[in-house]
């Protein structure tokens, strides 16, 4: 149950960073959806290593293969199994880490949990696990597109640089996924500088969903925001999330935080969407907006202190081919998780009424 | 599935604000745990209305009744059903709200979802739903105490006032659950002022878990932090969460955010617990620390603008007996959710290895 | 998770035979269904003790109370909590059984599982647990009635006497729920004779569902027949189940067992419905027919040999007020389980296609 | 959720008969179990087509590949993904069936459910889906072996011929998996005769589990027998199941069906294990014995009548390479399902008590 996400539109991912392959089984995609490998590949390419000078030089084509659930270009209602083969696994770089706990990584906590661990590239805790999420997320997006939902993600902040202008068209035009064309080159520069200094940068991603119908989400536990939070914080390196005005709500008064309902051309909306599109855990029909804190890449080339499995303090240098910042490649993963949550709740909404 | 939380130590809550009763069924509590109604009541009393001048004057004893699963003072391994009867339901105050959407509330989104709604006191979206969580959380705490886990919650910030000193002993000594004895009276004052002005205040709660063994949480989706985030953000009025250094991670470099492992008297720990006790989704054996943003109470007595179910703009005055700030009574609820997540993962950890 | 049944239309039952109450929480009933306590009570009365001379003389009104989820006569989409109070619990009859394992009962296996047990009336293993199922099943029936599904159960065989004629009108006209008016009095006689001899009788129940739309059930694991089997065999005292021709299929050839599809007035059906309404785990649109073997009541008044908790062989006499046969009161429980499975799959079918 | 089985030791199978591959993801296998591909292959070979003259001549090596979850010969606690590639898919034989509903098959019910279907070899409804079950079942068996549980399956009855002698050593010595060496050749003969006559045979499989500890299974819904029933009846072509004395219980009196507890050399057991190793849904520590009715292969070469998708009556001849009886190859699948249920409950039993 641990590698499973979503109750109705439900995925199980599998695979380790240096195993033969990674993948996902998507169970619960309705029958009759047009789907082909290009739909998936397009999203995987956005998440791929080696896409630019600000990402890891590991060379993985991340070519997806659909192994089941699709026939004649249509989903069959049966599980969609997708596999991505590992090609460029150079495990030798990890030999010296076998008995060391990398700072900021899951090495120690995994060993504490299981008593054994796959030290090669972090094994299951590697960011490579997310290929399966992105592949399934691409299917979710196709389903959501049927009702007009679109999902956008971008680098809102990186190394202290903040995108002021949010131009959605701009995002994929630069290699840092920054929606502000003036800030984007500064971000690139900051990353390269950090890399040169054998260091890494953190940032803030924003995820936006438009066209979301009102009524998605469940009261009490499976609130749309609670599920989005779980989905997004299940991505490695994320440490905080806020919805709408988020932490700023803590400093408001009710008379400020309350957002009057208004009738906009026949559609009931709030004046300022301070809540980020969700009230009482259920979507209001307005844009959903989420901010996600991403910590700097834990794998840095400079020497650090740590302990080994025998408990002795020692020095460590993390070799390997790492991203100097995670946020650029995390954006498509975060979008995928948002898509998976929304697709799940879109289907669950079909269960809400005796008659629709 | 929507009113269910936890995979192994699992609860289902039920009940509406103005229905005859509310309650919870806890399925998955192991047999042989000492349990009686006082264990539960102690926590419910902390969450109760009318406990002081800063909480709602609604008069509910919130007396719990255990209806099953306990025999001779021991849990039986079977479901523990607990009920709390509503006594002081004055639904007349809500008659005028039947066709109005209260700003900041779930009225509109519920109606959009279900096509029908219980307008009396918010129905299922009411904070009263959380009595069941607190009752079940009290059982979780008893289970956690078996291995030395303790959970503390407090008001870190309220109406702009920040507790600087964190003295856990201080928390229950003042009516705002502030761990800083100098700030507490200022917070009380701020609340009373807001109340007088027919307004309400937001704040930040911190939840701390000590004594948590290393190894709790699952890779990938059911990460301990992801599950805590879902649990805490499933509480009404919460809008953001951060773990350890949280959003500050976004502005760090890897060389700052990485936290060297050290050997402290034979126990492997990190130097500064920047991660808040969780790495790769799995507990490190250090304290878990979470910050939760709470918006101001949406029900305020001053006039607001809104629309009615016919889509016409109108004025609204929300009567009823409301808390001028939610955070004071939310703290025990947040603690309960933390306890439920930890209890669930404590049991799940028994499944992690072939031999223990 | 253990006391939970159904994935979408999902129930959790709770309660022990001699605890204060028993009940059920139904999560996943769609909003807008007309529902009142009489709908539920009608089914509970059919399952009640003391309804005739062939059932236990324990005196329980089994009056249901709906505690949540219904407002103004309509379901709200939120959990429906229902409680039935125990009134006539005479636990003294069980004092002498505290350290004995009753033959045919779960006393030993419960103790082996939990290390503790509630010996009063079997605790959780008592047939009284099924009141919650019948209460929730009554809601399922109301939902199913919206699409024309009706469920019938009857005593097909009892103490070797077989109902040859199946007249559905006849079932509730006699106290043994036998659809054959000529066999019914013989069954009554057989029960009374067994009772007089301090013994009990087994039998076979048939459960029939009519009006089931084609397409319910899932491929592979959650087949409609697999789920019905689980539901029905989760009722205490059941030991075998068959669908359609059942065990007789084992002696057929493919040319006999295959059932040609035919076009009956525009509806595709099979010639003889040998499969019992399900092919490949999915309903065909024909009647679903199931046969269920029910063992004789394990509690019999005559002396038996057994061992005690110390492992010593001893004699036992099971006092208490028991049914001389289980099947009469099991029929409404089996109907309820059938209804719950069908309601769950009726809703799940809404998830099967991109467009309906 | 539909292609998922097991709550803790949990599998998701995927794949169609004529797609590129089939497989399974096993989530919840504890870390530290020795596992290699030969463990899996051994069981797959027992289920393979083309193993003898009584099985289908389709030529599939069914070579398993473990893609994740195993490192250095040990399970890692992470999902174990296994794939089996389809090699010998001759879809042309199915072209003429595209618009026909094969009698006894799921063609019509799948189309009624999904509105689309993969007609090639039955798609997802094909018996080939079970390779994933057998692969995962092999892992379950390794886990069960740790505590001494062994599982045996055999052909108890076939085409009216009944194995009288149950010699477990004999089972794999003959090609029909009959435990009676005198009956085995008669069964072979009967199959070949049916095949010659373009027909097929049904039968009864028995599944036996030895060494099962007392205490497995849950009260109420997830009873061990209910879960075994669901698991076994989720295998295509099964139509009935009985536990222990099964349907014979219906004709017994309580004084016969009750099975006195006895102390056998310090172990509490029943005299005759009439219940088949399960009382109140929980294992007693005795052998679990189940009988499963298997219908004749639906695909037979002789001409049959049916209707097409336009609803017109027509003739059909099912070409393809089919087993003249299903039971021989179903036995290892049924064993696998038994193993999966027991492994799940073996782990779940770790959750039953506060202290073990």
C-alpha cells in the first residue's frame, strides 16, 4: 500500500535508480480515452536529465513503453503499465558510499527502517522514481483536458531571485522554467555559479490549475487541499506547502481573510480567490494555486562531515552526476502530482450524487 | 472512503454540527492496550467550547461514551466506537443562512458538490467534526506512549504576536496555549479586542513529537511528512504547513541545508535537525517539528457582502456562537492528527522486515 | 481496515454482543437519496430475535437510530452513522464459559489471535454483529431500487428438506422463509424437533438479485462473483457458496456448460443463465443466483466435550438463548451483503468510461 | 483499485493476452527475504502452456524478469516489479471474433462495461493474466516458508473421475496433477478424448495449506475464509468453493458439525478438523482445506450458436490454442492465490496485539 497513490485513479510506482528499469501501473483510468506514447513522452522529456546545462549530465532517454491497457489508441479500462529502462547507470560512483550516510539524504533513515539498503544512487529514494509519476500524470492530464482543466508549474523563486511577472507562455522558453523573462537569465547564472562552487540551490515552485470545476474534493479527510499537499510533499526535497495566501493568513483578521462571494457573469466566485480555489476542502471553480518549498540538492561535490554505518565520524564527497538545483526538473513532477490528485477527484465526484 | 483516515490504525469520523451526535470508529487498535473513558475525556476537554473567554460560548460537555472494543479496561483488537452527543444545538440562528453562502465557509462548495446541504452550523464542514479525531487521537497517544512518543502543540503566533520562548510546561497554564508566558497575556488581549470589533484572528501552531523512533514512514507516497501534511491540512481553517526549516530551505544552499550526521552518545543524529526529524519521508529518530498556518475564524459578526443561492448579491451577518480565533482549540486537534499519523506508521513499521 | 467492507459504498461495523450497543458507519452513500428510519427498521425487524418460535427468545427490539448523514429526509453524501442499543444482555449465562472453548465457535481462534477475548456471548464474533450489516444493507437496497434491482433470499434447504417450488411471494408468509408452501411447515416441525433434542440444524440459502444491469463488477480481482463470495462467506456459519450451476459445472463438458447468447426482444442474454448472471466477473444483465451453505448453530444445549484455556479436557453445556437454526435469520443478512456488493459495484460502474 | 489484491502484502497485476507483456507489482513484501528469479520461475513453469499433451500448444517460455525491489539476492522492502513478455501471440486467429460474443466468455459483459474491448485472446479476461499472480504467489510462498507454511494443490476430480487416494508426493509426477496414481492415467485419457471430440472438461481442485499458525484472519469481513474465497473465485472459470465439510454442513445437526476441541500433545486442536482449519474466520492452527469447482474450458472448437455485436444470431467456431481442461494449469494459480491470502494475513497478524 506504500507505493500506491490515489483512490480511484490510482497509481503504483516501482523501481530503483540503478535497477534495470522503473515504471508505474495506473489502475482506474476509464475506458475510451485516446492515448499514445507521445502523450507520455512529451512530459517525460520535460523531466529528463541532460536537458540543459542546469540539469544533471546523466544520459537517460527515458523512453516510455506502454505495456498494457491501451488498444487501437484507446484506453481499455484495464491497468496501464508503463516502463522506462535505465540505460546509463554508473553504479561504481557509489561504491565508496556503501557504508556512509550522505547528509540530507535518506540513507540513514532507510537503513533504520529496513535493515538493508540499496546504496546505488539512493535506490528507491532517488528522484528517478518520479518518472513513473510523470508518466501517469500525463494520462491524468489527458483525462482532465476532457473537462478543460489545465495545469501549469513554474519556478517562482530560486536562490533568492523571485519571478515578479507571471507569464505562462514564458515558462518553457527558458531552461529554468521561470515565468518572468527578465529573471530567468539571472536564475541560470545563479545556478551555474553554485555548481562551480560545488554547491546547490533551493527555491519555490508554484503550481496552478485552471478550469477546475467546483465540487471536487471530499469533506473531512480527503479534502482537495489535503490530498494535493500529500501528493506534492511526497516528492523528495519538498519541505513546505501553502495554498492561496498560505502563511499570510496567519497575520490577517477575518474581515481581511474572508473573501466575498460575487456573481461574475452568472458564475459564483470569490472576489480575490484568497483561498487558492478551495473552501472547506472542496474546489470552488476558481484557479487552484499552490506554493511549494524545495530544498537545495543534497548531493554536493564539496567535502562534508558525516558518520558511517559503524557510527564513526568521517568525511564524505558525493560524486555522481547531480542537478545543481532540483526545482527545474521538479516542476513537471509537481504538475504530474497535481494532475493525479485532480483526476482522482474528478472521477470521485461522479460518486457524489444519486442523480447527476 | 472519504471520511476515513489511516491505513492500519484507521479512523472513520461521522456527524454534523447540529445532528444528534458525532463520533468516530477506530479500527485497527491492537488488543491489550489499557484504555478508559477518562483517557479520551482529558483530550476532549482541551478541545471543548466554553473553556475560557477566548473560545465559543456554545455549551457542550462533549462527554465521550465508548460503545465497543474495550472490555475490562483493555482494548480487544476490535473496532472502538465512540460517541459524543450534541446537547446545545441552537439551529434557529442558522435559519437566515439557509440560502446564503457565508464568505470563507464551505457553503458554496458543498452545494456545488452534493446538490443538497445541511446549513445548520455548517453541517459536516463544522469544526465540531473534529471531536471524533480528538477522541481517536487520545487512543493513538496511549499507543505511542508505549514506546515513549509524546506530542505537544502550542500557539506559536497569533494576531502578529510571536512566542519567542518555547516552554512546554507553560502551554496549558494559559488560555491561549502559548509556550511563552510573557506573550500569552498579550495574545489574550488581542483576541478580546478582535472579538469586540466583531472580527477574528489567525495564527501559527507548532506541533512537536518527541521520542519518535527512527524508521517510521514509507518511501515514495506514504512518507511520514506527506501523511502528516495531509492529516494536518485536513483540519478546517489550515492553509499551509512546513517541516523543520520549511520555506527557509528555499533560500539556502546545499552546504547550509545539509545537516551533518553525528554520533551522539551512540545514537546517530543530525547536528541541527533542520529537516524536522524526517529524511526521505522516514523518521530519523529526532524530534518532528511542524508549523501550521491557521486562518482567522470565518464566522464574524460584522456585516459582509455575499451572494445567495439564486446568485443575487446581498448582505450577510453571521450570528451564532463562534471562536474569535480558531487556533486555541485547533491545537489539540492538530496534536490528535499528528498522533494518528504516528500511530499508523508505528504499526506499519512492524511490516517492514522479514525478521525483527 | 478489518471491519470495513466495500470500496466506494463502504461500511464499517462495530460492536459486541454484550456491549452497550452495535452499529455501522456507511461512508459513500451518494447525496439526495430519500431515507428514513423506517426503511432501515423494516429490514432489521426481519433479522430480529424473538420473531417466532423458531428463533432465539432473546428480547431485542433492535430499534435503529440514524445519527448522521441524513437531513430533511435526504442523504447528504456524508457518513450515515446508525446505532442499535443492546437491551437484553444477560451476561451471567456466560460466566462459566470464560475459560472454556465452545466447539464450533471462535473462542479459541480469537484468543490465539489477540491474547485477550470478550467471552460474553461471543463478543465480536456473535451473530449480533450483523445488525450493522442489515442496517447498511437497507440503504443499499434503496439505492439499488433506483435502477430497478431487487434482492430476494430464502431457505432452499433445511435439515434435509428441500424447497422444490420457488414462489417469491411465499417467502415472508412463513416463519422459516421457505418459498415452497408445502415444505415450510415440515421445516418448522424439523426445527422444533431438533430444539427439543437440544440440537440444531443446517441448511442452504439462495440469494437472488433481479434487474441487475449488465456491466457491474471488475476484471481480475474485484469480480462481482468474488466480491459476493467474500461478502456472503464473511457471515458467520457459512461454509460454502456456488454461483449458477456451481459444483455441477465440474461434471459438465464445455458443450454443456457453455450457454449460447441469444437476442431476446433486443436484449442480449444467454439461453439458460447457467452462469448465474456473471461472466468473466461482470454481470450479464441476467438474474444473479447464489447458493450458500449454512452450518447448524454451534451453541447447543446438550453436553459436549472440549478443552479449557489451561488445555485440560472437560465438559461444556452452552446455556444462553440460541436459535435452533441460523438460516432463518441469516437470510436477511445475506440479502444485505448482496445488496452492499451490488451497490458498491453500481457506483463503481460510473468510473468505467470516459464518457457515459 | 480493481486490479489490486491484498491489503498489506498487496499485488497489482497488469497485461493482456495479446499485448506486449504481462506482469505484477508486489508492494508490501518485507525487507530481507532471500529471493531470486529461479524461485519465481519454478512456479511459472508449473503454470506454463505447452507443458504436456493436455495443455494448450501455445508456446510461451514465460520467463520472468525481476525489475525492482531485489538487491544482492534480498528483498529491499520496496515494490517488486516482475514482467513476463508475450512471445507467441498469434492474434490473427481472433480476427473473426471481433464482432462475436463467445459463449461462456466475458466478451459481452466486458463490452457492456467499458463500451470498448480488446478481442484478441480475451484481452484482460484471458487466463494469461494469472502469470502475474503466480509470480507474486511464489514470493508469498517464500515468506510463508519462513514460518513453516506449505501449500499444495491437486486435481481432486476431473470429468467425473475422482481421486480417492491423496498422496501429495504423487501430484507433480503426472501431467494432470492428480494425487491418486491409479486415477491419473484415466484422467489423461478422458482429457484426450474430450479434446478429440472438440470439447472440454471441468473438475474440482483441492487446495491444502499446512503449518498455518493459529490466529490468522480478521473478525467480521476480512475473515480468512472470506478472503480465500474471494482470492480463489477471482480466478476465471471457478464457480463454487467450499471449506472443510462445505455443503455437507447443510445436512448435519449441530451435534455432528461441532468438532470437540482436544489437547494433542500440548497443542489445542479439533478432533476432526471439519471446519477446514478456520473458525470464526480465524485460523485454528490446523490444515486449511478448500475445494474449488472449475468449469470446462469455454473455448471449444466445435460450432456453437451465439449473437454478434449487432444482436444478430449467428454461428461461431473458436479457433486458437486452448487447454482441453483448465484445472491442470489452474492448480498452481489457485495455490498462488492461497499463498497471497495467507502471506497477507501472516503480516497483518503482526498488527493484532500491543505487545507480541
